[in-house]
C-alpha cells in the first residue's frame, strides 16, 4: 500500500526527512526532482539515517554516527563500518505529492 508522506517542496533538494509508513521508519531523500526511500535505521548502529548528510553526486546517504554511506538505489553500504544493506522502498512524485510504498 502506498502513502502520500508530504509535498515535494517540503523536502529541500539535497536533504532527507524521516517518515513512518505502515509502521516502518523510512528516510525520504530528495535530489533535484527525484525522490528515494530507504530504511531509516542504520544497519550498523541504531541511528536515524535521515539525520545524515546526502551525497548528491553519488546518490547516497551518510550515517551521522559512524560515517557509513548507503546507496539510495540499492541500500548497500558504500563505506565501512556498515556491512549490511538497508531496505529500499519505492518512492515517486505524483503531481506535487511524495508517495512512498514500503516493501514487505
């Protein structure tokens, strides 16, 4: 089931926001007119990824605690200390709304 989480203009480009969709914490990231959604909890430490830095050039989100970065398209960690991926969810813009669908 998909859910409208916000309007596109509520997420500045190059930033992330945390939402809970169907009980799942999700980090929604905006890069330009594209949106991405990944699990909001770092796989290395219990830290909210949406508080981290967005790396627009590499399409990744950095964990604010230990610096691991996660691909926004695959969920795979690009840097240590994280070694396990986070979930990737579907996200898209419908009119001016950001819609997220959580994977099972």
